[in-house]
C-alpha cells in the first residue's frame, strides 16, 4: 500500500500572499498635486466676443436671464451637436465625461478635440478614471498637445489592472464622477445622460442605450462652466502628466493617423455628415 499523503491546507499561504500583495499595492500611492496648473472658464466678456457669443447675442438680449433648451432625443442628432460645438469653438472647450470608449464615435470626437486644439482652442478634458479604462496611452498622447490638458478623476494608483485599487482603498475608489457636459466658449453646452460611445449614438448593431441630452444656451451655461471648474480644481482630479509616462511626438502622430483612419472608414460617414 502506498504511503498516505496528508492533505495540504493552502488557505494560510494564500492569505499571506494576499496580505503581501495588498501591502505592495498600498505602497503605490498617488502623486502629489503640487505644481498643478490653475485655469477657469472663459470670462463672460471674452465669451461674448466669440463667433458663438455674437451669434447668440440677439436672443440673449431678448431673453435676459433665461436659458434656451433644445432636447436631443435622436442619437445621431446628439452626436452631431457635440461635433458641431467642437467645430464652432474658437477659445475654449470644457469636456467632462464618465465613459469614453475607443470606438467609432469615440475616435471621431477625439479627432474633433485635436482639430479644435490645432485651431488654438484651449481644451480641458476631465474624465472618470474607471469609466475610461484601457485608454491611458490615448489620454497621454492627447495631453502632449500644448493646447490640451487631460485630467482623470479619482484615479487608481495601480494602472493595470485598475480593479486592484478597490482592494486597498475601496471607499475612495468607489467615488466616481458621472457628470457629462461639453461646453464651447462658455456660450453653449450639451448636458444630459449620454456618455461617449457607439451604444449612446446608435452607431452599433449591438446593445443601444436610449438616453436624452439637451443643447443649452443662455443663463444656464455659466452655471455648467462653474460646476466644471469645481471638479477640474478638485483634489480628486489628477493631471495625466503626473500619473502616466509621457508620449513623444511620434506616438501622438500615430494616434492622429489611427483617428484619421477611423474617420475615413465607410461606417462613420453618416456621423461625419451629421
């Protein structure tokens, strides 16, 4: 009869390994915020001089203190409103989202951000870190543009896999930013329920989300801008330059080429024409 082998209890060594891993993760803290640049929404006087401000001036004067609201229930129309605001901006774009996917519509709108920055528009992009997982390289490449600054809200210290951050700092990590706004020149804004992704804009044969946004002008816009500024200056908003390794010019050029390739594909043409 062969000798009997005693069963091994793996629970204790597993607990030790898990404890060691958690201690290692705890050591991976977030960087300090010292040296973070300060900025704010375009002042009202400067905003009024932009093409958007001048176009809206007659209606603003006729309805002083009021807001104009246009409901964007159609997903293609909701996409077009965002793209057109990005193209209309001459001074500033303040963009804040919980989710931004690396898909057709996400690539097209990222390309619009780059195009705006190329015109000299100051772009501030604030994204929830969990809702934009897997796109560190893209945000770092965008951030290399001198007119673009990208910040991540409540980022995970462990970049991959981010879920490990919940093991050591669940209370903080579970606080996410669900705000969604896109404001051009502090004159017009799109706010509502849609994030950035094909399922929000009817651009996929898979699962689609029925949602609602509004295009707003007038008195509400400075309030949206003020709220953006609060989140932008929050102690929970970290510049990607402090979190991620920098990308060189060649890497940003590769991003430009990839976004251009997406825009040239047959499928996005309806969204280009929108």
